């Protein structure tokens, strides 16, 4: 299918519609989640065996917290851990940008969990966790680029030397932060394998075995069967290709692009995330790209989304050349430090946001299949919401109820009886 390049003002995380919280939320700590460090036995006394299918941030966070609660966890991944959106995302985190919507309590709990995890796992060094400032800017690209010295907005950090106007602070180091998403996901998984015995299996999950209305196994391509008491499906945008899920609700992929630049002078780039309203020189609709400097000295730039079919193999996903060209133009218009010759291009890539028809994640037990759970559809906030999804899911799966976040509104049961689009 041909890709239609569209700008996507509503799908990306750096939404300008941020509202302040008017309530005090419960702040989960890792220690309160880990509380059941004793193994989690089933009714007949054996350890609960849980198979988590899909090694993106949602699957890994779920495996991490399940194992901390004492389950015997196997994670099955068909390609490599964090090979898709969970490795190629921006990694931007916001405390209160989902306030006023259905994701509010999940996002707030997860923002705090990220902070606790970073303390526990040495996040600043292991995976680039850091609080940062966030600015919104309007940029109008001109055909003939002005020299930075004549156009620079003096109220901005000096590296933002392009034609930026209307700067607004939309996040502080109290309310916005970042992680390197691939390193975050990999760090969590290596802790879970080293400390809590999570086993990782490479293989494609073909189907879930069900006996008498209850899961009993996971069947991999090639015929291998992994027996299990409980199963969690965390397949990201591939949920839409998995019959057990696609027969109940739709998950589709929105392809989005990103580049990673390595400026010659990384010390010049301050920890400011940028949410842009970008008017291209040739006219047309404005775009909403995002720029995230990382503590490693890299600068990540993303945007340019399109609805296209998700390929079977995550490793086959490549960026559309025109989208990549546009992102490079955005980068050099924002900062002379990011133009060709001043910054090396480390990566040109694309990945798929997992989206649902009602813009809400799907988290809960699958109706009619006892012991089989799903967590998907996190769209543009999966890195932010991974920890709270995983921790809440571990409670739901092992204890029957989540105390961290009320998951009822995310239940897949909401799709039962609805006509399929
Ligand atoms: C450009 C871009 C920027 C983003 N920036 C941010 C951000 O700044 N902050 C934020 O919070 N979120 C961001 N996101 C969103 C975030 O990346 C996603 O919501 C999140 O990564 C989804 O995680 P997931 O685990 O559900 O899916 P995925 O990361 O897609 O993982 C699914 C995994 O399942 C595996 N799999 C699929 N089918 C099978 C099978 N049958 N058997 C075994 N394994 C299987 C796949 O190989 C894959 O590894 C961004 C996304 C994009 C595209």
C-alpha cells in the first residue's frame, strides 16, 4: 500500500494541551510493588508459570514486575528485544500531559515509577534517565536560510539558533523527563533475568492453547509448545495480526520516522526537549516534529507519520526517504549544530505506534479465555506508561486486581458486542 505522508498534530506525545493536576495522587514505589517477594503459588501449590508474548517495553515491564512478585516468567520475542517502537521511540516522559483524559492516573503512576526505577537501577548511567525542561516553539522554515546570528531568539538556549518564535515552557524538570527507550527496556530485562530468573525464548507465538475455556500453553512457529498457567499478549502493533485479539478489537500501526544526530559539539546542547509547530518553506500543513537531546550527546528528531500496513518482520521496517529528508531539514532549521557537516547521522529509522479505534490502550483479561491477558495499544505513550502497565498487570494477573491503577476502563471487555469497523 502506498504511504500517504501526513502531519499528525494529535498523535505525538508533545501535545500542547497540557493541564495542571488538581489532585494528589498516590505515588507508587518499587518497594510497594515488589512486596510479594515470596513465590506466587497457584491453587495446587506450584509456581505460577506465566508466558509473556512480545519483547517490547510493555512485555518487558510486565515480565519484570511479574517476576518480582514471584512468578516463573518466560518472555517470547520473535525478533529481538526492543527492536521495534520500544527501541526507536523518543523516550520522553511527562507527569501531567494526560490529565483530564482516561490515561491520567496511568501516566502519573508511571512517571513516578520511572523515577523510582531510575533510582533503583542507576537509570542516569544505565539508560540515560534524566529530568529535563520542555519548550514549545514555532518555526517557519524559509527557502533561503538566514544566518543564525541574525535570526536567533535571545530568550532561548544558544544552540537553538534558527528562526524560532513564541517560545513557551511546557515542562519543567519536575514534570518532564526522558529515557533512552532501548537501553531502558534492555536494562529492565537483564535485571529480570539476572535477579528474578526470567527466561527469554526467541520464537514467534502462533497461538495460545486453550483447554476448557482456560489457557494451558503457548504454541510457537515450528511447533514448540510452552506450557503455562497464564499468558500475557504484548504484541504492540502486531496485535492486529493475532487472530485471538483481532477478532475482538482493532489495533493498527501508525508508522513514524526518526533520525539520530551526533553533533560535533555535544556540550553545546542543553537538556531541553522541543515540541515544534513547524511551517515548511513550500507551504502546506504545519507539522509537529519533536527534538530530544540525550545525555549521550545525541539528538533525536521525530515526526512524519503515515498509516501503512505493519510488515510481518520488525527488522524489515525502514524509513521513507522523503520523511527522513524532511526531518533533516527540521533539524538544521532548529540549530546550526544539527546541520550537515556539524552533526553526523547515526540513525535514520521508522517504527509503528500501536493504535486502537478509541485511542485507549487495551489492558486486561480477554473475555471468554480464562488466564489470557492483553496489554497493547499504548500509541504515543508506551515508554511513559510501560512501568505502570507492567506493575498493574502483574497485580491483575497474580492477585486478580490491580491496586496501582484502576484498569477497568482499559478492559478488552469494552469491545464485546461492538460492531467491527
Ligand atoms: C517515532 C516514535 C516516537 C515515540 N516517542 C515516544 C515517547 O517519546 N514517549 C513515549 O512514551 N512513547 C513514545 N512512542 C510510543 C512507544 O514507542 C510505543 O507506545 C511503545 O514502544 C509500544 O510498545 P509495545 O511493547 O506495545 O510494542 P513494540 O515495541 O512494537 O513491541 C512489540 C514486540 O512484540 C514482538 N512480537 C510481535 N508479534 C510477535 C509474535 N507473534 N511472537 C513473538 N513476538 C512478537 C515484536 O517483535 C516486538 O518486539 C513513540 C513511538 C514512535 C513510533
